[in-house]
C-alpha cells in the first residue's frame, strides 16, 4: 500500500505541474493554456501530492 501511495503522490505532483505550466501559458495549444484557473488547480494538486508523499514517508514515533 505504501508503494501505491508513493506512486499516486508522484503522479499527482506531475499532473499538477503540467496543469500549472499550461495555466501559465508555458505549454500552449490547449484550451487550458493561459487560463489562471488551471494554474491554481495545478498548484493545489502539487501541494496535495507533496503532503501525500510526506504523510506516507514520515518517520513513525517509537514507543518505549
């Protein structure tokens, strides 16, 4: 399950990055290009993916 969450987190970060690049008109040729709404949605996905990776890989507290 941990591997699946890591793969999902990486995928979400990459998808969010793509949407951010399209929303900021760096990648053109799409209806999403130069649309600030997709820039914001992409940024939220990148943050969500980073949190998912952090929560999945953070060290667990050891009980003594």
